[in-house]
C-alpha cells in the first residue's frame, strides 16, 4: 500500500482569489468594527464564506448584494473598497466558469 504525497504546489484559480478577497473584506470590517451595522455586515460576510454559498455561487452573489447595500449605508471607505474587490473577484469566477476553466 502506497502513501499519497503532499502536493508541492497549487494552481491559483479565480475561486482562490475570491476566497482571499472575502477574507480581506472580513479583516477590514473587523479592523474598523464599531460603525453602524458592522455586526450585521460581519454576519453576512461569514454567511457568504460558508460552504452553502461556495457551493451555490448564485446565493453568494445575492449575499454580496446585501453586503454591498449594508456597507454603502454606513461603512468606512476602505470597507466599501474591499466590497468592490470581492465584486470584481466574483465576476472573474463567473467569467472563468463561462470560459470552461477548472476551478
């Protein structure tokens, strides 16, 4: 019986970029925590990063719209900039899927 070797490298994909963008957004909200609805924003960011949303990108897109609307009301500018980065990353994932790339 053989053992599976640990990979020595990983392919960077649009999905990994999306995960990083969500993590950076969450960190930005935590760093600026205390603005109105920051707790709601964290809740929905965590929801968007859940397996349910990762397995159903349409649900993630809907959750991102909710996050964007909450952030637009009262979040600091750097939080809104991070939301835009997540939006761009999600659009790249949909483009990669349309082009038939392996995620």
